[in-house]
C-alpha cells in the first residue's frame, strides 16, 4: 500500500463527504419548501386579499356601468373615489380623473394586475401601486391600491429567505467538509496502524477512549484482536527460535567435529558439504519467512546501484563464461535507490544466477539499469505462461528433474525482498525470460 | 595471546578450547554470563568469544555491562538466532564481529585473529608480502612472480592479498566474499570456486610456486609449493 496515497487522501473522496452532499441537497429542498410555505401563508394571503378587494371593486363598477348612463356613472365613481382605499382613475371626454403624474399604458385587465412605482407629489414619496383595468362600455376604469408595505415585505422576505438559504447550504457544506476531514483523519489513523502491523510492528495499537463513539469501539476490538495475534505470533516465534537454537547447537557440534576430522580424512569433505547444504536451506527458509512477515529490519542506505550492478556482473562473469554465456551491462542512468544494500545485492545476484542456470549454453544475459528500473533479460528458451505465475512461489522449480542445484527459494526471496522495499517485480517471457524490478 | 570463551554448551566449549589451544592461544572458559562478565572485567584478554544466548546473564547484557566499565577488549558474538537485527543489535551493543551458528572453526579462528590484529594495529614496516617466488606490494597494487609483473583484475588482487594475509590457514568462502566483494551474503560454492580457479590459472601460467588448495566443505588454503 502506498503511504503517500493514504496521507494525501482527498476529504472529498470520503463517504462522509458524499453523505454531506446528499444531506445538503435534502436541506436545500426542505428549506425551499419551508420558505414557499411561509410565503404562501403570510404574504400570499395578503396579496390575495388585495386581489379580492380589487375584484370586489371591479364587480361593483361593472354593476354601476350596466345600471347607469355615462354621466351618472362617472358621478357615482366620483363618490366612490372619496370613500374607499381603492384609487380609481378614468379618462373620458367629460372629465379626467388623474391623481397620478404618470399612468403606464400596459395595465392589464383585472383580475391580472401589475405593480408600478409612482411619485406621490402630495406626500413627497414613492408609492407602489397594484393596478388593474376594468373594461366597461363607458370606457376603461383603472383601479389601484397602494401596496408598498406588502411589496417591501415581499422584497425583504425574499432577500432574507435567499440569504438564509445560502448560509444554511454553505454551513452544511463547511461542516460536512470538516466532519469528513476529521472522520478521514481517524480512518487514516486506522490505516496507518494497519500498515504498521503489516510491516511487522505487531506492537502497534490504536489509542481510544473507553466509552467513546463507534470508532473507539472499533479501535478497542482491533486492539483486542492484535493482542491475540501478537500473543500467538510470539508463541510461534518462540517456538521457531527455540527450534533454531536447539537445532543449531548440535549442528555446530557436528560441523566442528567433521571439520576437525577433515585433516586426517579428506573424504569427509563430502559429508561437510552435505551438512552445509542442509544448514543453508534451513537458513534460507528462515530468512525468507522473516522477510515475508516483515520481521527482517532493513538497514536503509542510499545504494550505488551502478556499482552494485557491476559487482554482480563481476562476481558472476566467470560462471557465465563457463557456460559460454555473455553478460552485457547496460546502464542508462543510475537508480537512486534507498534500501538494504545486502538484500538488494542478493536479489540482483539471484536473478543473474538464475539466468546463468536456466538460459542455456551460449545465451546472452543483459543487465539493464535506468532511473527507476532494473532488469535481467536472457535470450534462452524462456518460460511457459503457466510456470510464469508459479515461479515466485517457494520451492517451485520449472525443471521437474531438479537437475540444477539450489533450493527453489531464489525467486521467492527476490519477490520477498522487493515487497519489503515496496518495489514491483514483474516476470515476462517473450523472447527468452525477463525479470524487471521497478519503482511503483 | 589470551582468549576468553563464554559458551554454555559443554561439548562446543571443550571442542573450541582444544582447537584454540592447538592454535597456540591461552584460554579461559566461562559457562554462563555472570562468570563470563566477572572474568572479562577482572582479567586482561586479547579477545573474547561470547555466545549470544547464555544462562543467568544474556550475552548482550554481558557485552553492554563490559563496555560500560570502559573495557575495549574486542568481542566476537556467536549466535544461533540468525536474525539480521540480532547481528545489528549485537554490533551496536559494542560487539566487534558476529558469527552465526553453526560456524566452521577455521572461520572463527581467522575472525578472532583479524580482531586482535585490528585492535593492536601497528603500521607495518613494509607494504610487501612474500611467499615463495611471489611478492605482493599493496601500496602500488602490484604482484611480481620471479620479478615479472602479473596482470590481475582488482578483485583478483584483493583475493590474492587476503589469501596471502592468511597464508597456510583455511579461509572460508563467506570470509572471502565479505572481505573481497564487501557484501554480507553467502553466494554458494560454485561462484567463488570459479574465481579461485581463474586465479590459480594465472598463478600457474606465471609459474608461481604457490598452491591454492580447496578444502571441500570449508574453503581454501594458500601455501608455498616449492618442489
């Protein structure tokens, strides 16, 4: 797992953020509904009252128009004009009632209305009039009522409602973002601890409060689980250490004794070699196990990768020559590699040694190094697709007769070393066999 | 030369005692950590061979206590644990060298010898090593046989020098690999054998009166072959 990937994880990718977005959407809809409802209940009702009043006036004027002739009709209107809140204007050949300085042309017929501002010269202020027209056979009568209070209320309401809406959404988003960041930090903390454990630090634990939230309860459960794992691990570790110790003391005796007898009986050399093979296999297995379980602390340093490549080539060159093989070193640019020098050496050594063993006589083995990869390629007979997947497994060897010496741990160890260094190992077989180690 | 051997396994202790005495060392033996620490602080030794896992007092604690008293006696740690971190902690605690069980006595002997040499280092009067008709001069990286310069690769030169430094002694492959190629790693039998074979061939072509003997299961021994 990539450590940086975890730390730089974008809060906007978290599930809490998605919940926040959903929650913000629900809030927006709810708020909108509430605003519409309040508007309808308070201001809508008042608007409708105004409309009803204008409508009632319209009915009255229409009745008057049908009842009276033109002259008396306008007289009646004059009377009306002075008694109610409704302003009445008309234009006729007899007289012109004009309380307003300006009357727009586009006044619709009632029940449609229009709101327009007028300057009341008497009071010296701008008034808002809700206006509609009544069509009679005596001419058009314009009805108007001052609704500036209502209009102001509507404007204020709209402005307050939209600000409330915006602030509510922004706050929901902001808190959601903060919550998801906090949430993510806690999840990252879990991830980091998990990674620590994965890298072999079994003592890593999650800190938590005793009666905390669901995270604390999860942490408590994970800790209990880790306690159990660590206990078992220590038990197994103790057993392997004891086996190693109990086995190695007698092996030491055996080795020292055979070596002692070599002086008089040189043929004991064969027995000693066999014993060494057993010890080496045993050591290689232990080492591989420790590497795989992250119990092998790395001694990190900046490695001179081109020197290391030359060293491997130099040490294995004579062995290759014995097989009539040629080793080519192709260094484009050195790889700035931070790792355990001895382990990286072992990995590259194993790869080249494998190539020498399996590429066949007369093959060319190419070691290529560039800024972020190392590869060993040979032009031998290659490996079939099925074997390719099995090669990095322990004790797997593609030659069933096991005619070459070795334990079948070579590539498994390379794989474990690469994993331990967070490097990629890829095997391919197009022409011959190619193993590539890459960064990321 | 006086050595202190701290090892709890009786058979191994007796074997090592005899083998070191045969090499001309004087030895004190201790069978647990307490006894070992007492001897190490009270007596003077040229080197100490210390087992890592000991009864009563752990090898690492013995080492830490010894270093705390200011003693700089070189210490070689023997360990059955075979963990690299063990090696690192051992060396950090003040150990000078480290050997994993099971080991070969030849390797232990050379490591102890190297430790003592390093500890009581005096600049040698000459930069030349002679054996039979061969002279190696490490100040100007030259090897002469019968007055004729031998053409060697840098690693071949180092290999020959190490063998000459330890002439007539059994040198193991791990020791050679560690000092010539400077990686802590066991490359297996064949790889070093091929390099030795090349060196042998070059020496023979120059008719050097030397022989690199292969001792199966252990390593190599360089000796004069004057016939």
